[in-house]
C-alpha cells in the first residue's frame, strides 16, 4: 500500500484532525476555532450596539451588559484575533521558509488544543452562573469584588489558553531560526515570516507577565491571598502594571502579522517588488522593541507622576516613526505598479488610510495632558477599534481571501468577496468614526445606558446601524465559504498568477510533506526570481530521497482535556467536596500523558522515494 493513501469516512477524518500534527491541518483547526469565537464575539458586539441604540434602553440590565462587554473584548482579542492569525501563520510560514513542517509538530497540536479548551471553559461561564463582568482588562479592584464564578472562569480559561499561545510562539521562533531552506538567509525571509518571527518573540516576553498576573489573581480569589487587595496590604495598581506589560505588546503581537500580510499582498497585486525591504524589516524589529516601552500610557490617570507620564508619552509617540516608515513603503510599492483590485488588495488599500486614522488618534492619546480628558471616553473605544479592526481584522480577511486557495485548493468567490469588503468597510467606518465625537462630547466607556437629549442619541443610532452592515458582511463571507467549499473550482499552485514567495511553488493544497525536495533560495522573492529566469518551478537543493514524517498523536488533546477538568476542581474547591479530587484527577491525566510522551519512543514514519515518483513521473519538481 502507498504511504500516501488517503483515509475516508467521517470517523476517520475526525480522528485524523483530533490526532494531527501537520501544520496545515492545525491551521484549518485554528481557522475553525477562531472563526467560531469571532462569530460569537460578533454576536456579543451586536447585543452591545442594540442596547446602546436608543437612550434609556432596558433590553438588558447593567449586570448583563457588563458580562457581554467583558466577554466581547476577551473573546475578540484572545479567542478570535490571535487564533485566526495563528491559522494563517501555521498555513503559510513553514511553506514560505521552505520547511516540511514546524520545528515541534507535537507542541503545535498541543498549543491549539490548549487554546480551544481554554476558550470553551471561558464561554461555559454563560451557562454556569454568570460570565466575567470586570471588563476585558479585569482590573483587580473590580475583579476581586465580583460575585459568583465569572472571574474564576476568566482566570482559569485564559491561563489555559495563554499556555497554548506561549507554546505556539516558542514553536514559530524555533521554526524560523532552524528550519529555513538552503539559501533562505534572514534578509531573504518574506515579510510575513519576519513579522511572525518578531510577534513570536513578543509572545515569549509578554505572556509570562500575564501568566504571573493571572496566577496571583487566582490565588487572591480562590486561595485567600492578598496581592491585589488593599485592605490586606496589597495593591491593585500592580495588577494594572502586570496586565499592561502584557497588554500593550499584545497589540503589536496582533498588528505586526497584519502588517506582514499586507506586505505580502501589496507587491503581488501591484506586480512590483516591495519598496524598501530592509527598512521594513528594521521597522518591524523596532516596533517590536518599542512595544515594551509604552505600557504605562494606559495608566496616565493612575497618578504615576509627571516624570513617568512624560517618559511613556515620548516612547509612545516614537512608535509612530517606524509605523510611518511602513505606511510610506506600502504606498511606494503600490505607486507605479500595475494594480489588480482583487478582494485582498481592496482590503490592503483601504487598510492604509484606516490605520493612519487609528495611529493619529493613538498619538493624540499618547499626550498625557490630553489623555486626562480622553481617558475612559468613547474616543478611546474608537481609537482601538480603528487599530484592531482597521489593522488586524482587515488583515485577517485579506489574508483569508489571499491564502484560501493555498489552504483548500479552491478560490473564494471574488464577487461575494467584494460585496463583503464594501459592506464591512462602510459598516466599520459608520460604527466607529462617529464614536470619536461621542467621546469628545463626553460619553463615558462601559456605560449600559444614557439619558436622552444629551447629544448622544443620533450618534449612537448611526453607530448601531453601522454594526448591522458589518454583521451582514460576515454573513455573506460565511455564505461565500459554504458555496466555495461545495462547488468551487480546483486551482493550481499559483492561482493569483503573480505569486512571489515559496508557498506558491507547491500544489494547492500542499502535500503532507510540503516539498518533495527542499528548494534552493537564490534571493528575495524566491519564486519570482525563478519565474524571471523562465522556469515554472523552484530549483531544488537536494536529490529526491525518503522523507521522514512525524506520527499523529492523541496525547495533546488529552493533556489539554486534563487541564480543562482540573480547572473545574480549582473553581469549586471551597464549595464542594469533589473539588480537590477533580483537581488531582485532571492534573493526573495531564501529567500521565506527559510521562507517556517521554517514555514512548515514537520515531514517526517515512514516505518512500518510489511513492514520490509515482505521484509525478518527473520526480524532480519541488
């Protein structure tokens, strides 16, 4: 039997995905998981906008509103934006660097299952006594006094998901450092790989403070310590520091891969090489570095004093410089190019002015005296939605359209894609542009209702109408995906016909081993160089030989399940006698699986050279 023979049937496919360690399948799992939470977060956003549509609205109480608002923020940042970016990173980065897989396929699978179980645990709070209600930042002064188990769900769910993210970050760092194809030097890496690399380094340094902060909050809430409780000698401001030392780099963990996606899309559809490649790399690294120097700008109003405020204000403004470099480079890449306005390109072009607006309001907020006025108003809400949606969500939608044929072997409908884009673009600006004024007119954040005739009525109505447009866009996107999956035409290795990087050199979807023979990279935009030389495929760096592959494993799934079980024990430890046994059972499952992993020698399997030749008689194509 051929080692490449495919299994059939629903059960076999399900088992395949539960046990897979293949980065391409894990990318699809991230896409499904992140997509599900994105829709969930979107429904929460719609409920917020329905509540605020008219003054004195009483569809929901203040308590329920706080829960929905908290879960919207938490879901969108941790469970939608990051996993969807991880989906694109998993699908593309190993292909872009000419690798067969990521450095640690097993850990890659573990990272996904931890995220999923953490996300499910967090959302079970809706059904088990109430969701967290202290805002997505969960400031200790609020979260310590929150009744019920909502915050416990937040703490334990994010801790599990956060471990998964940290694992994924370390894995991408190891992959990009060690797994590059022959000739793929650092200054030949595609920009998306570069931004993934820097974002992974940020994950490595930003997530531990969050892990520590959440662990201390867990100890305060569940074990009676007093790290953040001022009545017992603690300090709530310490939570703010720990949270924002993670929280601000988190923005760049999201935005840098988004920049990378646009840096891939614009050259392809402008049919020109990226302008100023080395300055783009430099700017990426500089943004990553400065991202850690600015966290206290979230805390200007907490009384840090004028010196600290001034230092953090200047550092915050300094980030505008490398970001500006990037903006000009994108504009100059497009300038003079033969532009094709495909769906990904429409998102890319509209991203530039949108993100600039988000950046300008960011610099306004960076000025500490001004921030005293803007702080905790809708101006801030407008600013970060312009950055996160106008930067990150636009990029995710652009990247999904751009790499969809590579992941699934079928093109998404361009007509439906453009309708999605137009609706989303109009809806987004309609929703959030007006919120700048709402903030300047004095509407505070996080309020569940407001009185009539204060000047907020019309603006809130416009904002809520915009949200309906965005919801319609997402519905059309889902229809597009369903129709394409059912009927779409199969495409070749380079469906856009202007692919420049290595991922467009392999079939769509790629085979499980990615490259029969590792490619030889001869410069930046490796595939484009070969095309210029009149070749259809990559020059290979090695003869055809057996390929070693890792075996799938169910262990990551069971490890994550163990932590998921133990989380219930931690939460109900003081209320029920079964709390402690459940903790021990859950952690026991996880530790036993770790033991199995270290004891069992799993050497994987080989795909034989003969099978590779059967597939394609030439046997030399990369």
